[in-house]
C-alpha cells in the first residue's frame, strides 16, 4: 500500500526538497542530477528500489520541462536526438539484461581512470564544446554516431547508471561536434525516452513513493526551468564549469561505490 501524503513529515520535506531542486538545476545544465537526488531519497530510509523509482518519477518531469524549454529555443537537432533516443532504449534493455549476469566491477574500475582523464582534457582543451561544428559531419555519419552514442550510453544506463546524462554530453560534444549547449539539449531527449520507460516499469511494480515523488517532481521542474534558463542566457562557458563539477561528482560517487560495494 502506498503511504498517504500526510505520513511524510515536514522535516523530511524541508531536508529533501531543496536537494531535489539542486539536482534538477544540475541535471538541466550538465547532467548528473541523479548523483544528488538519489542519495537524498535514500536518506529518507525508503528501500533502494523505491528510491530509484521515486527518483525516476521526479527527474522525468524535470527533464520533460527542460526539454520543452530547449526545444522552444531551437537548440535540439530533433532527427539526431530521436535516433539516439531509440537506440538508447535498446541499449538500456541490453545493459539491464547483462547486469543480471555480470558484475559492474570492471566498469567501475574503468571509469575511475576514464573520468579524471576526460575532466583534465576538458580543462586543458578550452575549445571543446565552445563551437558547434556538427554541420561538418555528413548526415548519414551523424545518424550512425547518434545511434552508437544512444546504444552505448543506454547500455551503460541499464548496466550501471550514474552520470548517464553527463557521459552522453561528452559523446555528443566530442564525436558529433556539437557545442555544449546543443549537446546538452540533445541529451535531454535521450534521457527523457529512457526515463519514461523506467517510470512505467517502476510504477507498475509499485516502486514509486508518491508522497515525496510528487512534491519532488515540482521542485525538480523548478530546478530544471532555472537551469535551462541559465544555459540559454549564459551559453557554453557556463556549461563547461558546471560540466566539470558534474564529472567530479560522478567520480566521487564511483569511488564511494568502489570502496563500499
């Protein structure tokens, strides 16, 4: 039975909701909001599966609104984003299947070395993500790269998970040659597709804690709207700073998971 809203204390709300707002803010700018929101839901003492479902529900609504904001601003390459989103759904399913059979330890070790390298590269090469050069790619190649990005990051999301949006921004920036603004906007479509599928799955399984998921969604939407507005106004240099922050958060999360498996 799902608890009533009145059973969630005002102290829970006071402690949790500001962090959900912050997670939405980060997620709309550089991905990685789940690195804040998921531990926040865990802190309430609900089960891990309930925390995952609740987080997916609230973050999906925030992603929906930030996607709409970027779409209205003309920042999304719709055909490429949709191609990547469809591939991500397949990749996520494959990753989840493999996760049932294998340990994520190897991927954990790999990311401990990979993420610092990407962060350092972003700091050293100041031109990364500063200019949109995606038009230099042939249309066919762009779709192929978008599909590969979707299926690989979708696999990662299904198999392991944390920082999916941030890693997807890397691929859209480095391989597809978008600037940070357009890379970030395109990833929202991919994230939204995978989130909707996850919300349906968790909802049917009764693993969404609605008394906090619904207000969490409202605060997540607010964070996403503020964050997307900042992206539209401040552009690539601003995203670059937040992107590096998100990478460091992701590295911290992975190290903690490694030390306390």
